[in-house]
C-alpha cells in the first residue's frame, strides 16, 4: 500500500521537474505539499519519510487529532476554510495559512498571533472563477484587502492561493499569474509577496507552468479519498 505513495511521489516530482524545465527559470523552486485530509497519520508520516517536507491541513478538528503523532520533519500549513473561533487551536503550530479572504478573518488571526508573540504568514485566497460555492475574494477586491491586512502588525502577507473552477484550470492559472505578478510589482509595505499556491492532483503540472510554487496534492499522493 505505501509502495504506492513512493511511486506517486516519484511521478509527481518527475512531472513538476518536467514542467519546470519547459516553462520556468532553472533556479525556481516548487514545493510539493501533501494534503492530508482523511489520511491516517501513519501514512502521512510515510510520505514524510519519503521526503515530503510540507503538509496541508483542511480541518481543524482532524488536524488536532493527528498533529501530535506527525513526524516533526515536515512543516504544516492550514489550507481549509477557517472559522474565527478555531484560529487559536492552530496558530502556534502552522507556518502559513493559505485561506484568508476577509479583513475580519485577517484581524482575528492578527489578534491570536499577537497573544503568542508570533507574526503569522498568510496567503490571500482568490476566487478566480467567481464561483458562489467557493471562498476567496474576487480579483477586483484583492488590492483593498491586501492594503488593509498589511496594516496588521502580527500577520504578514506572503502571496496568493486559489482553487480554480473544474475544467477551467489553465485559463484560471494564467489569470492568477498576472494578478500575482502585478501584486508583487506593487511592493506594498509590510508584505513579502513570494508564494503562489495553486495546482492540485489533476492540474499541478499546469499550475507549475503558470508560476505556482506550492502545489497541493492529496489523492495524487495518497489515493482516492473514502
Ligand atoms: C483537498 C484539497 C486539495 C487536494 O486535492 P486533491 O484533488 O486530492 O489533490 C488541495 N487544496 C485544497 C484547499 C483542498 O481542500
């Protein structure tokens, strides 16, 4: 069973390198995140033993039930929808929150981070397909949110995250790359825009083509979720 995890990682690394060599600068780095939802910690740790250094968590409860058992060699990011009242449970143990999409949430993260003397790195989630079912800010609201959130002392904006509409990955990734480059060029005070989080099991190679530097992969590593 875990043999499959090794094979999957091998294939994904190969695809990422291939996309990088075609479309990116040679010194660009792309991190492969293992998305752990529904996966028992033993299998997560197996992936870490096979060289995975970044884990992605969607659900606070599930994460709390597994985190003490995780191999400490991997960093943990929070990538799911985050309720304000749950921030306090994750703030000390995650290194990046990918899913900030309102000033209210940013302010709550700031408040909890201040309590533990931390400056929390965050990404702004962009709803690139303008889908009602999805979280994220619309592109035209992004700059305002970044300006407002950049005033908060205990968070630091590191970039953008998106989940594109099914079957519209490529056009969405292309748009995201433009938006990301534009935001980076603005050099807004107190921000350090260097992370573009996009691409999942079905479209990670395309995301790498358009500048992603964290691909978030669940089923592609661990198999279909039950
Ligand atoms: C589940 C999930 C992923 C991984 O999805 P797969 O299709 O299994 O690779 C990536 N990002 C987010 C935000 C997710 O919730």
